[in-house]
């Protein structure tokens, strides 16, 4: 194996492929990055039996070949190289890397022990890459982080014709984001439960191209994997991940069809007020929100402990209401909303609030965040 490649192209591709390498691999070869050189260019791959990544890039290949080297070490080396062409060759059980006057020699791992990467399922459709990344970043806000409840650590992707819905919940909050896309067939209907962390990282990493291709079989399993592909200036990026097993709870019905009280507030004002008042909130206690006569009053703390109170303007439609929420969960939801003004809608004080963006024309956005209330201290 012998090839010459541009430093920036190599560094970007190696960093992208190596980003999902396991910190503590079950077997040593899973820490490796597979380099395949052919006259068509380079293919850099990683796989840990759960998530695979494959990056292609152009290179001047003098001798075809394959090598497996430490992925994190190669990424660190490429990041530090000067902006000059990089030459890599394999000689016996070593890979030599030369860039300007910098030279490195890396031990190779046994290629024959490396697992075969899974094939991509058939393409289901395409979606604009930046819109998809933003939608995913909103949806994962409510995803669970408790590995004892693995189903709740995922995002449920529901495809129904030209609409993709992303749902996530950790039992205390629920997010729903919908966006338009271009399905392979107009009556496409499929669902999958994807690990939230992998989905967020993948969506964010594929924004260099205009579109992301989602690959999922009509049965919803795709042999238990879902694939994503993006094409940018650096080449093609493909990644697959295993779907989570288990039945995602039927949570859509939690969004009420009617509300008794709605409040429209300036998002930044509310965020800053929650942050200040929450400074005196003890661990696992709520910040109280009282809606009355065009004013939202926030309170925290009680008894002989530190206390805080602040009021901001709010356009209130309906009955007066007092409730309370986990301040961090409340801030997470407000942070995921992307409008200047937000709407908080209630059926009653003891029921969840539904938070949504309010566009300049007064319409609601495509993202809704439902948050369960917390018991207030007497």
C-alpha cells in the first residue's frame, strides 16, 4: 500500500471515522481504523459491532492495499501535521506516514481479525442536512440517559409519507419534532428506535453536504440497523447503527388537544429569570411559576433558607394558574426552542405544560416539549 493525499482531507476523514471508536473496546482490533487504498481512492472505516463509519476521499494511490492501525492515534497525528501532502506506505508490520519533515511509524493490527462492516439498507429518502441536524438536536433534549431503561435512551423516528417525526422521552418530559423530507415512495411508512447519542452525533457530523440520505427497510428493522449517508466536498460519509430493541411507549396521546390556560412570554427573559431564581432552589426542588393578570412570577426557596422571586411580562389567556417545574428540565426545553417568543399551554396546574415556539406570524413551530410538573413545597 502506498498513496499520497492532501493533509486536510485526510485529517477530516480520519477524525470523522474515528469519532465513534469505543473508549474501552471489547477486543483490541475494534480500536483500529481500517485503511483501504485502491485506484478509486481511499476508504477509512471503523466498527464496534454497534456503530459503523465509512469515509471515502480522493488520493493518488501508487500501490493498492489494506492496513489496520490505531484510530485515535492516527487522528491525533493527522490533526498535528503541517499543511503539506501526506504519504503513507506499508512495509511488513509497520505503516510509515510522512508529511514534510515529519515522519511517523505505526504498528499495524491483524486485518484478518477485523469484523466485516454491515451493508447499508436500501435508501428510504433524503432530508436537508442542516434541517435534520437541528431537528435531531431538539428531539434528543428529552431522551433518557439511564442505561437501565435502554428503550428511553433512544429517539423514535416515524416516517409517514413526506413527514418525519422524532420523539423522545425520559418519563418526566417528552419532545416531538416534525419536519418535511423527500421519501423514496410517496406512501413510505416505517419506524425505528435509534440510540439518541449516536443519532445526535451522526446528524451533526453530516452537515457539510446539502442532503442526508436515510436508509431503513420497510419492515422497520433493516436487519436491525439504520444507515445515514452524506456527500460533501470531502467525499462520501456513511454510518450505520443498530436499532434499539423494545417497544417505545405510546406517548403522542399525552399532548392534549385543548388548553385552559396559555401564556406567551419572551424566551430570553424567561430563561434568564429561571436561571437567577433557580440559584436558591435546593436539589430536587421546583421553581414555582404563577400566571396572573399579564404577569408571570417565579419563586424558589422556602422557610429559613435563601429565597428568590422575579416577575416578567406574559400575555395570559385563560384562568390564573400556579405550578412548578424542575428548573434544569425547564431550561432544557426553552433552550431547544428557537423563537423569540414561546407559548406555555396548560390544561390544569397538576398536568404537564406543553411548550412550543411562536413564529412572528403567530403560528406554532414544528417542535413541542411537554414537561411534567413537580410538587411545590408548602
